[in-house]
């Protein structure tokens, strides 16, 4: 880093010199045009050659001799990376299975649509401007989905409901929202104007992205609980169900408290409280897990898997609390 004095020229123009060695290395001479970009976070970016196209404008993906699953995987990767236009190509011809996988995948993504389609190329075009996206609201929505899935999964485990498929299918909804947040997070790494359009600072975006990541994992574990219980016909004793349910509710509360501190702002005390509660939940779940040696193999199998997801959920809440702690320290 070098420092330069700002000088005032004439009636109201400010100038600042640039390092001579840097200018020589980039073939900059007197009379060249500089392009200045101002941003809401207070930064001023200076470019010496105006960029006509964004690095994330277009990507071309060759899908010759690939499976439908690979086609879907590549589209998801390009979407999450933040490309505005994604061209999927097959020099031979798309198989019916490839085309079906691409169309189904594109319909499940937010803010894009298939704009062109031929025997050799499918173009997926981004239609949503960053200015129309609220990262905070998307994170809140993801939290509600993840926690409602988790509660429904625990109800299903306790036998209070026989419905489980809707828990599993909602996992796709959680993935969709997280991919949208990831898309704009990745775009912001290469394009400062993305932050301006989102109306958010880089630290805030990183914190919401990190928080959303934990919610997406909680949704995964809710679906895991539902699948585990769905596959078993064993009856769990009422005592074990009651104790597991109580620990599971405490894990949910850790996530609720920690996320509230991130989304609504909180003190270091709130973050520490959530972290301490997380430790209590994890310890209680592990203590219960140790007692399963005295129960039937069938009970132990189901309970071990459910308790593992409860522990993971509490720990993800702890991760959110650590984010809240960093935010509170910075704000204070």
C-alpha cells in the first residue's frame, strides 16, 4: 500500500497521483482515460481499460458423452457460480434424458428460464436483477422452512403425524433458496456493483451466506430424520421418544435464538447464551445415546441416527451463534 496526498485543482477538482512504477508496468501514459466506479460501501474503483463484458456474463458448457446427472450438476454449478447466461451444448444431439434433466433442473431454479433451445444447444438465461433480491428476507425464509421441516420431522418421529413425504420434498425448496443466496454471494466476489444492487455490505452478505448455509444443513437433517423413521417399522418406547423429543426441542431453540441474534441484531451475551445452550443439548444427546446399549438393537439403530441429527442441528445453531458473536463484537 502507498499513500498519496489529495490535491485540489482549480475551483473544485480533486486529483491524486498514481505510482510511476505501476503506471509504467501497465503502459499508462498522460492523456489516457481512467474509468472510476463509486460504490455504496465507500470504495472507489479505478480501471484503465473499461470492461465491456462481465466475467460472469456467459459460460459455455460441453455435454458430449455425459449422463443426465452430469448435465444437471453442471447447470447447478454454473447457476451457483453466478453466470448470467448458461449455454449447454452437445455437438451430437441432446438425448431425451439429458434434455429432460436440464429442463427439470432449470424449472427448479429461481430467476432463470430457458430462453433458447435447439437440438445441439440449450440456453438458460438469468432474468432476475440483484436489485429485486433481498438476501436478508431470503435467509429468513430459509430459516422458517428449515425449522418447520425439523419440527415436522420430530413430530413424525414421535408418531404425532403419519405424513413424511412433504418434509422430504420441502428439502428441494430449501436448496432452491440457498442456491439463490449462493449465486449472488459468488457474483459479489467478482462484481462490486452486485453489492450496490443488493443494497448490502460485503461483511453482511458473507454473514447471511454463512447463516443460510447452516439452515440448509438443518433442512437436510430434518429430511434425514424423516427418511430414517419412514424406513423402520420398529416401535420406540414412549420414554425414549419423550426424552429425545425434549432434547430435540432444545436444539431447535438454539437455532431460533442464534438466528435471531444474526438477523435482528443481538449482544455478545445473547450469542454466548446460545453457544452454552448448544453445549448442553449436545451433552444431553450424547448421554442418552450411551444408554441405548441397554435397549434393543432396533431401538438403538433409529435413536442413534435421530440423536445424531439433533446434535448436528444444535451444532449448526452454534455456528450461527458464532457468526452472531462476531457481528456483535464489530457493532459494539
